[in-house]
């Protein structure tokens, strides 16, 4: 199953994308202050300026698709 990383998954667009892709993809997401509907092991707290943390997340997950919402 392909992996998708949604940056900004707790926002309006991110929430819709989670609902759209959950059945067909292994979905991961980031949030700033509000948790997403994803399981805890599939969501990561991230601020926009934290480039090194984003790189670490992508190295760990190895997503096939990255969406910035």
C-alpha cells in the first residue's frame, strides 16, 4: 500500500484529504496545535519552520506521495 504524508492534516483541506485517502492509502499527517483523526503513531506535531524535523519525518515514513495542505 502506498504511503501519503499530508502536511497540515489538521486543517480544513487536510481533514478532507484524510477522509478521501484513508481507504486506499497508508495516510500520515502533521499538525501544528490540533490533533488529527489519524492514530497517534501516524501523526506528527510540526511547525512550518521546522525543516529538519520535516526531513526526519519523511526519512522515517518514506512516503510515496507528499501533499502540502
